[in-house]
C-alpha cells in the first residue's frame, strides 16, 4: 500500500512540475509580447516627436526668415525640405523629418500657411512614420470682431493641428 501511495505522489509531483513549467513559459511569452508592444509604442512616439520638431522648425523659419521658403515663381505654392536628426550624446542618426510648406491660402481672405511634417524612424528594415498637419495664422490683423485694426496676437502661431499614423 505504501508503494502505491509513493508512486501516486511521484506522478502527482511530476504533473505539478509540468503545470508550473507551462505557466512559467506562458508568463515569459506574454512578457516578450508586452516588451515588443512597448518598443513599438516608443518608436511611434519618437516618430511623432520628429514630426512635431519638423513643424516647429518650419514655423520658426517662417517667422524669422522673410526669404523662407525660397521663391520659385508665382505659380509655385509648395516647398519641401527634409532634415536628418542625430542623437546629441553619441551622434548616431535617430531619424528624419520631411516638411512641406503649402502657401495656397497665404493671401487674403485666408492668410494661412499649411504645413505637413512626416517624422521617420528606421526600424530593422521597416520605417515607422507619423505625420502632423497644421495651419499657421499669418494675418497681420486680429481676426476677432471689433478688433480688426489691432495687431494679430496669433501671428505665426498654430491655429489648427491634426495627427496621422502610419503612412
């Protein structure tokens, strides 16, 4: 009788060890998936930050440089440029942004400049992209009713913004 009890306990211990091993492997598998998800989210946020840095780069150039964007004739309403962004500490390429300046609505009655910036992060053969579209107010006068003769408090400020995911 004791021998049967020992054999039963041995089989039961074997099942318990197998069950615990399966649980441990499942736990490790979900940890790896969670890590990959966190890594993808981090890369998407970096691409979005690069897109916003492109918007701010173009906005400051528009505000401070009267010759930006360079003129290519009256009929040309679009200007595009791109820049590579490097890490400050070690110098490797982090990503890049590409900005398109749309001057279609820069004249009266709109007084708007549209910017589209695409942030790009290289990721093991696949590129992560995020885009940001904004409209910048370039009206010399205030748009509020009753304040039309006042200077515009939103001059060269973003008045509308939207984000987009993978392109």
